[in-house]
C-alpha cells in the first residue's frame, strides 16, 4: 500500500522525464543506425568555446552568489532576531513573479545603463535570478549554529576573524556545498538569461536551443545535451565525494 | 599577590527596555567556589557574561586578577566558560575541542598534546579512548566533561559556569555536582557557578550571592544564607519558610496566632516573622513561644514527617523526626525559641 503512494510521482517522472530522456539519448545515437558521429561533430573547437563560455559564466555566477549571499544568510540566521521570518520572506519574494518576467524587468533596467547584450548584463541577470538559491541553504546551515558556539570561541581567545575561519565557516560547509550545487548546475545550462541579455554570448543552453529549433538538427542537439548532462553528473559526483553529504 | 580573582564595582547593565543588573558589587576570592543564585530573569547570567566580556557594562568597572578589564573584548581576557548548552564544536573531535584555545594561542604542538591529555584526565575522560571520538558519539555527561576540559585547558584566571547541569537528569546531576567540586579542588581555579537551583548552590559553594531583580540581596556562606537570611526574599527563596505577619506590641509582637517573643526587633512597626519548619517543635511546652494548634495534614517522608498545623487563621509547615507520630485533626502544642524567629520589615 505504502509503495503504491510513490506511483503517481514515479509515473509522472517516467512519462515526462525518463522517456523523453531516452528519446534524446536515442536521437543522439541516430537510432536505429547507432553511430557516434554526432558526438564527434561536437568535439570541435567551436563547441569547446561554447563550453568554456558556459563554464566561465557558471563559475562567475556561483562565486558572486556565494560572496553576496553569505553575509545576508549570516545576518538573517544569527542577528535578525524577530525580523528573521520577515527577511526570509523578502528573500523568497522574487519567486512570486515568473522567472521570465523578472528577466524582462532586468532588461528595462539595463537598457538605459547601456549594459544590454554584454557579459556583465548576463552575469547581473544570472546573479539576480540565482541569489535566493544560495541564500536559503546557507541560511539553513547557519541557523543550526548556535550563538554560544561563536561566543565560546571568543572566550577561548579567538578573534572574530579567527572564529569565522575556525567555527562559522566549517560549520556552514553543508550549506555552502548545497548552495554551490543549486546555483552552479542550472547556471551551467542556463539558456533564458544569455539569450535575452547576452545577445551573441553563446552558451551550451543557447546553442542547444539553436540546434533544436533553428536548425532542426535534433541529432546534434541531442548529442550536445547528453554531453552536458554527463559533464554535470561527473562534476557533482566528484564534488559530493570530496565534500561529504549534501544537505538542503 | 592579588587576593581577588574577580571584582565588580558598581556594575550596571540595561537592555533597551529594562535594567538587567543594578549597582553590582562583588569580590570573589582566588580559588573560591562562588555561586550566583537567583530565579530566572534575575540577571545572574548577565553578570557572568559581563565577567566574560560578552557584554560590557553601562556603568562601573570589572577587574580580573587585579587588572582592569571593563571594556576588554572576551578574546583578550583569558577566562573559561561552560555554557548551559555546552556549545561544543561538532566539526572537531574531543581532542581538537579541548585543544581549541591552545591552538588559537599558537601553543607548540607537543605542549598542546600534553595539556589536553592532562585536562581530559582531570575531568575523568580517558584520553586514549576519547581523544578521537566525535562529539555526537558522547553521552550528555561526557559532553559536559569535554566542555569543562576545554575551558580549563587555557588555564583561565576564572572558570564561569552557566547552569551547566540544567539539562541532566537528577542522578547524573548529583554525580556531576560532586565531580565539579572534586575538579575545583584539583585545579584550584576560581569557579563562578550560576544557578537557579538552591541545592546545587548550597552543596557546592564556598560562598553564595543571592540575586533578585538585578540586585544582590545577600552574599555569604551557605550556612549564613540559610540561617541568617538578610532579606525576606532570601528567606523565602532558600529552603522552606513560614511567614507570620505581626505588629510590635509590648516589647514583643502581636499576630493572629497570639503574642510572640522575639530576640530582636528591627525598628519597624509592621513586620513579618519568619520561622524554618524544622525549628518548630511539637508536643513541647518549655519554649519561648508556645501555641495550641490542630494538625491539618501529615506527610511521611521516611526519616521525617512534614506537617501542616493550624493556629487560628495561620497554617504553619513543620518538619519533625518521624519517631514522633501525629494524626490529622490531632490537637497539639507547638512552639519555637525566640532566637529561631527572624523578623523582617513587612
């Protein structure tokens, strides 16, 4: 009986994720011919450049999110007192508006500044969209840290900076790991923000879109998608192995 | 040679909307086991945090080992502190927790190892077995010991303990009380122990400060606090006490139970007389004050009987050895010596 309860979501995932995923895999292998030629076609310097573009964008976005989110999460978790819930709602508030609409809104802000269709514009849009995904897991891990753990470190002779490095930072590591995964993974494949704000800044996301919908080259598009998924999967497995478990 | 480990002079501290402590004067001797005893919200933890440097006073000065530290941050004070919630570092093992203060002080590795071993031995944790353990693999009592060892490792000028036994069950708490006393005798460090539990304070302390609503009511040895309470609050807070409202009359006092002889008066006209339950003698007529009473309630406590006896409108708690037997509704003569009654202003 209990097992039956899992069926609806499993069927949903099967129909809308695993079966399409299988179709993409088959397309990439040019089923029923079964060839790797589309994979060889994308192992080309042009696509390498696109991968590097995506990687640079994802790394810059993740690092900026981490640096900006940490003080916010720290403040909400340890200093905000009765304002805690209110501030958390402020962090979640942007989710009430569609992701697409928010990106349009950013366009109207960047246009008068003359920043449109630049790398800066893409990074600004990405950080704006992904910041809450970094703040929330950081907040969750910092919230578990008790104020007295920081105070006991002071009393034992550690200056605030040393306390941060020896106590706060290590204890918030699960949050940092989770935040990085939540931001880096979608940022690497991001497609909407580069298309709308980046103009010609090509990423894996935008090129996949072009291959499928502009050139109708489903085989090559599928091969690119598979390669991207493989890279992310390997990266995450390695990262989790190194940093222990993920906590969300 | 300084005589006092901690001196507070006219220390006051207010939070945004209330005064937590007011004009605190304390002199705590070196090597003393000193307790700060008071109900919750009385400001006792505030005093501890002021000594640790986690709070700074609005007024007054604080000296540690004769040195002025009023506005010195906590990381420059060299005090040890054991928090109520212990606040051990879960990402470090037992050894690293105890070594923390020494690592921060850049003590050489070899010395750290020696000191950590020594401290774990003092708190009765075998260094061989426990050094590599994770904090969450320890029982509550063991965690307590690690927290104490961590605080002692830096050889603090004073060890502050903020209700450290509050979360333990009764058995373990009693055991840890004697352990704390033993540890204090071993290391000879000044201990300042904050608690709301009078039995903890009475059992362990050399001296006790009783605090109420941010002010010190009395400082004294456990016996002084119990036998000669300075204020009505202390009399009521420590142990059981009977209170009888009375008025000065003919060199003695007149109350609802009748005339009372007392050994000294305090000048006030309307007073309250306080008598400990064990000072009331039953079935005995050769006392300064004797009354006819009716037993209302008898509770058998093993070695003792706890009784409630009524004299007119006043009900008195009495404690008497259980070799005398009493029954409910029994008429009895009871009384006390004039010396055993303490008179407070009403």
